[in-house]
C-alpha cells in the first residue's frame, strides 16, 4: 500500500529563524528582536539569520532541485503589522512573492500564522497575558488570509503553544524570558489565562480563515507534547502508553491539554474556571487535519529528574534528545484514534554535527539514518490505514535555533552564516530520492 500518490513530502522553517532583514522595509520589532540580548548562546540573534528575505528565490530553487512537494513557512506578525492597526504592504508583498515563487516551482505553500516572534506592540499591552490578544490576532490573520489565500490552501494557526508558553513564561529560556519556574503558586496564577488566550487566538483565527479565504482552506495547527510509546507491542502496554500520553491532568505540555479543547471542546480542569461556555465554543472549531511536531518519544526524557529508562550510551542527537524511531508510528496512531483527523507531521528532524568537509560536501549519515528509521514507523502507520497527508522535515535550512544560537544544525541544506553559501547535504540528496520513489524503498 505505502504512501498515497499525493503524499506531501516537504520541509519547514519559521520566519525569525531564517529571514533576517529584522529592520528592513518597514518591519517592526518582535520580542525576539528586542529582548533576546544576553539570553542566546554567544549573544547571537536573528538579525541576519539565513538572509532568506533576500535569498528566497535561491532557496526555493534548491527546494525544487530536491523535488519537495510542499514547504511550510511562517509569517512574521511584526513584519506584516509593525504597529497596532498598521499594515506594512512591503512586508505583505514579501510573502506574496514567496508564495508565487513556490507555486511556480510546483511546491505547495503551507502557512503558519504564529511561530513565536510576538510583535513588541502586542507585548507592551501584556503579550500572552493580554486578554485582547485574540482580537489583534484575528485582525492580523485577516490581513494574511486576504493576501495569500488565492494560492495558499494549507493553514496552521499556532506553532507549539506548550513551547512558547512554557519556555517564554515559565522557564524563562525563550522570549519574553519571564521566569516563574521556581514558584508553583505563581505558575498556577498565570498559566490558565495564558493558555486561554492562546486557545482563543486559535479559534478566532480558524473562523477568520474560513470567512475570508479565497481558495477552500485546509486548516490545522502545529502542536507538540509528551508522547509516551509502549515498551512492548501488547494491548496492556499500549493502553498504558495511551493513558500516559493523554493524561487529562493539569499539565500544559500534554497533547490533549490543547487538542481536546481545539478539537473536542473538552477543557482541561485547569482551564474550566477561566473559560466561559461561549469561549469554549469559540475555541472548538472544525479542523481539517492535525499538525504534530514529533522528534522523539518522551519515555527517555529527564525533564522531571532521574528516569530509570535512560541507559548509558542512549542514542542522542546534537541537542541531547533521545532517538526513538517508533515515535511517528505511535504519534499517528494515538492521535488518529483519539481525534479522528488526518495527521500532518509538521516537524521531524535532528540536529547533527555538520560541516563542509575537504571534498566540499556535507556528509551526514546520522541524519539519513534518523529520518529513514522514523519514516519506517510513519509508513507502518500508513499501511495500517491511519490517514497521514504529509511529512515535513525540520528544517529546510540550518538556522537560528533560539537560545542555542547557530550551534545546532537541523537543516537539509548547510548554511555558512558568514558568507550565506548554501550546500545541499547528503541527506538532502537522499531525501530527494525518497520523494522520487514516494517512500517505496523506506
């Protein structure tokens, strides 16, 4: 059976991580532009990044050379709306030009509305604490949809809310660098309101897309969360893993914390006191697919201290993440069983030790093996009848990796940040072959 004929093999990026041009053509500042100094390794920033803003044609040409069927990009809210109520036409034009370039190359453009760089004018009103943020987000969404929806079909509202809320407002590792992790009382006070505002942004954005889209839209989100996989392929162990994945407890890092509200209209107990019945209905909007960012199973995580499952020599990526090839299979299976939506793997990939070698090439066999074994799990899910519409490798380019700066390289394409020279890695050529064969040899 294998992957469907129209399976959307692709790759992904985000605006702040690749675009650069942080103060050009009327762009306003976002929280990563304005607040990251002193919080990033080597005191690096995304001011230039991969200079994708100026080099998008070169980058799309490389995507075409690889045979990508789809490309997921994000729009920079502060580039499109640098001030409250102000639309920056030059910023809008950049995304229109990018979409045109993709379409002309035969690549399906997939648009993410929010990937972490909140405008400073929104932050100054309270950021994700600000109760009116969903109205501002709906206004921004309308601008983007009216500009791009003649050629964009696939839309994602928010990317990894557990990440930007947890790292931005609890751990303090990401912008706006609010650290509350040492006070459980403080977390309990602020977290419900933060999450409510994110969920309302999602719900209002879905409504706005459906109201204003020119082409019939396909809408989802891009969630992450604590996936637990079974130790053995037995009904008992599968049930234990499923229950551990969808805990129903007051943990904002659970997949179900966000997805139950978005898809099923079921609120986590933490959210019940702060979300009205009218707001619950506004959050629960019909979705066309479930976007999921999946890098590994959380069985081997050490976030909460010691974990007896962690053994000496556990395979890890350059970001210290465990390598667990069965993660995509169980993610798809559990999500489809619970939510009844087709799945789009919106991110999957690894950071590796990549550099240009003496032959002028970038040899990254570890990445090839990583993707191959993860895709084997995805193919198994497809062959068992679970609906999967596409796979997007993260990321198309080496890029600015948030608080890690430029040290961690996830890309299929190597970027020399001093010269901006692009080099297709071995994994890019391998992935191109996978696409040509539609994954038949995986």
